[in-house]
C-alpha cells in the first residue's frame, strides 16, 4: 500500500510539473481598474479575466483545423493582392462603453483588436464623432485635446481599394470638466 501511495504521489508530481511548463499554461489576463484603465499580464489578479489572444495555440482539434484552413487560404491568396483577410471581429478594447475621462488627462487611448491580425493590404480607420481621425496600420492611438462632453468612437478596416471589410461597434465615452 505504501508503494502505491509513493507511485501515485510521483505521478501527480510529474503531471503537475509537465502542466506547469506546458505552452497551454501561457495565459494572458485582462484587468480593468476603477478608472477604466486596461492592463494585460501573464499573471492573474483579482478581478482579471482570461483574455484569448488571436493566433495563440489551442488544444481544441476543431480550432486547430480551422487555423490550418485559414493558413492554407492565406497562402493561396499571397499572389492575389486584391484579396482581403476574412475578419471574424474588430473590437474597441479602450475606451470602454460609458467610460468617463477626466479632462485633466487631456488624452483618450483608443486600442483596437482585429481578429485575425490586420492583413498586409488592409488599413484601420478610427472615427470619432463622425470624423476620421486616423488611417493606417496602428491599433493603438492616443487622441489629444477632445472637448468636454460625450463622444463616440468607431473603427473599420478597409482594403486597398478603400472598400469597408468590417466595422466595429460604436463606443460612447465622456470627457468630464
């Protein structure tokens, strides 16, 4: 009986070590503080939620098969510059819906998450209050000197011909005096 417990403990210990060094344990956690600031870490903290990063490895066979199909599709399209990536989503990570920004800050951080990543011939357009304020490949923009009051931010991805491929949902935020 004593040998059984030793073997069981050894097996559990080896399994624990292998899980600890497994690539699947490399998680990303998203935390939003009381002021609406977003931070990311590889260590969990109170109130943080696990954040799935586009392109991360998955243990799911169907997700792996889908990723392989997408990769083959991208490889077959390399010679055709007019094809756009088939996007699943375009999210505005910050600012959050309803966020109130203190006017002393003088800047609003806009962070976008296209899934999958932005295609080679595509560009992001960030729109605030009905006006395009940024056009390019950057997923992170600091907008300065917005007046006090309510504002709406949205984004879209355009292909090389300027056609809209996908649009984000609008996010409303406020600059308080």
